[in-house]
């Protein structure tokens, strides 16, 4: 398969700039470090040889106040590989624990992520981390590194999720080094610089709670409430129960967004669950191609614990772990149970709202759940492509149904469903077909980071050509737009895509 050349690849080479560009002075705050040394270890990154730019997000750089000409510099490539520290940075690795695949795994921690610190930005405080920047006290059996393959996937998917409007850690930078990294074969190293208002995980709470270190648990919970959930203290009840309820609400929204876009996370361990309800730790994730509700995207997940249709329940299970961890700060167990209860209604309501919007329905009515469910069943039966289906359906709001119908084997069953959909759609008060199509096109993406798209960019990158990573980045940042030269990214996947196996190896 040949791909068109990148029209506007950003300057992305260590040789891009020769004139000296001043090193930016950032407004470091390092609030996490105020928690005290029980929570982290000072740990500088370990340099990598010959760092090279792969890509960076101009959007994230602008948010952080990093000038474009500095980003293009060799110094920036050194900084975001961990070879040079920005003045004022305080590199640390934090400790957390967690449940992995349903079992208590004990202490984990930032085994290859190194926090450079937190800075003030117009978008609020942001923590900056290098992933793959070397050993930490929490590396256990690992080497502290990340391979180019998985780093390209994390970099692109972070920006893709943001483009889709789904809460996520962002990706600022991606650099590569020829340093060998041993996985199933010998690969090469890369570093992703990722950014979020907080990288605190459920596992951070589990760590101190499981060890009976209640003072530290309380300090952590107070920190999160003060900086991220101040309303929890203002409500008057137990603030930690309020925190659990607020995190549950955000997680319910997040899961509805994942399900509605066909996103499988792949490793929903409690150490990969963000206390802010962000998508974090991109590993063997996948956007569904052919719809199969039981799809397992992680080749290492032999039991299918993290299959697509299980994700909402797994999130709830993980919230129970968070509740268990916070229990010592509550008056009784009932408080935790009460805080967890709303998820059971919030998640289905959020999903129904989002699935309704995908069908062009401006508000949820009785019977809409059946309409959605029946479509999903037809899609599953005929293994219809998730993204292409909803995108084509958007065009059918005021256009012909044939392009959608063509995706189905069971045409009569689809026709019967389409009749019900059209009736419900056009029966909406003040129905405006072109406006509905537009709304559906802003809801149903044209381009998602399918496995095979990432795979093609990875193959090129391994040959030293990063143009496909840059082209994908640009497309994924505006996934709802109809743009020339991107038809290959919006097309049905090739047959070989079904054979791609992505595991925990990264
Ligand atoms: P993950 O499955 O990527 O969320 O990782 C689970 C745990 O293993 C975390 O504590 C990671 O920091 C750690 N880890 C994963 N890969 C490595 C590696 N190559 N070197 C050190 N630690 C790692
Ligand atoms: Mg992780």
C-alpha cells in the first residue's frame, strides 16, 4: 500500500535550527512534591544517545508556553529525551500500587515515567512526564524504556482522543534514539512527553491504604480535593465520600465516551485509572474495526477481562477498589457504597445520550435504547465497521441510505431498522435535515487511530521516515473534518488489519 507524501510535515530534525533560541523559562510549581518524600523519589532521567525528533504537538506546546522555534531546536529534542533538564525542573518518580487483571499486584510505581514537574499555564497547572526515560526505584524487572512502536501509538492516541473531545493526558513530544531495547525482538528506544493536570491514579490511594498508612492516605486525598475537587469539601458531608462520588461521575462520563467511539483501553488495571477521569497509559488500546461487542484488543488478555463490552463494569469494579482504599477516611462502609451507587444510573444515561447523538437524536426518549441496541446487534451479526457505519449514517440524515445499507449482509433487517430510525429522526420537533447531518458529523468521527494506521506509520518510522506519524497527527487532531488527501485514513481497514496482535509488550 503506498501512501501520499506528507503535505505539511513540521520541521522535525535535530538539524532544524542553527540559530540559538533561548531556553524557555517555565513557571514551575511542583505541587505534588509538597506531599512529601513518602510519595516519590527524586530521580533524574537517564540520557539516550542521538535523540531525534519524531513529532510534537504544536497545540500542547502553545498551551505550555513553549515557543515553536524552540520546539524545533536540538536543545528541545535533548530536553524531551531526558538528556538535559530545563532550569527549575525537579525530576521525580512516584510510588503507587494496584490491582492488575483483577489481582492485587502490590507496589508498582512509575517504572519508566519520570515527572519533570508541574507548571502553571493559562489552562491551569499541568504536570509534565517523560515516559521511557530510564530506570527508577519502581522499575522492578523492567528496563525503564519504551520502544518506538508503542511510543508512536501513545503519542498519536493521546492527541487523537483530545481531538475527539475525550478526556485524556496530552502528548507534547515524541523523540527517538537508536539505543537498542529488548522486547520479543531487539527494537529501539523512544520517549513520549505527556502532559495532564494530574497523573495521580487510583493506585496511588491503594498504595497507602493497603499499607495502613492512613496519614499519608489522608494527605493524598486532601491534596486531590484541594487542587482538583474543591467542591467536595464545600458540600458539608464526608469530603472523601464526596471525592469518590465525583471521581465515579467523571469515570462514568469517560466510559460512555469510550464506548460511543468504539475505544478499547486494553489494560484497565487500577494503576491505569486516572483520579481525574482521564484516559491514561495507552498500551494495547484499539478503536474497533468490525463491531464485535466481545472484542479483546490486548493479546495478553487471554480471559477477555478488558473486552469492549466489559469496560463499563470493569470501571465500576475499579471504582470499588478506590472506595475500598478511601474507606479508612469515611465514617462507615455505607458511605462508600452510597457514593458508588450513582454510577449505575449515570453511566447508562451518559451512554444513551451519546449513542442517541450518534443517531442524530437531540434528546433521549423511551424506546431509544432499543433502537440503539437493535442497530448494535445488526452490526455485530454482520461485523459492520463501527466508525464507517456511524459516519455514513450521518450522511443518511438528509441523503440516501444506500451507503449505509451496503455495509450490511442482512439488508432487509437493516431496512426495517432504518425505517424506524428515519421515523424517530424526522419526528423530532423542528427537524432540520442538513443541521442534523452536520451535528452527526461533529459526533461521528471520520478518522480514528485504527491499529493498521498506527502500524503503517510505525513501519515507516522504523525506516527513519516520520512523515506518516506527522500526517496522522494532523488528521487525528481534526477527526471530524472532511479533508482532501485523507481518504485512505477514513477507509475501511484492509484485511490484514484483523491479524494485528497488540500485547502488553511495550
Ligand atoms: P503498564 O502495564 O504499562 O501500566 O505498567 C505496569 C507497571 O509496570 C507500571 O508500574 C510501569 O511503570 C511498569 N513498567 C512497564 N514497563 C516497564 C519498563 N519497561 N520498565 C520499567 N517499568 C515498567
Ligand atoms: Mg500503567
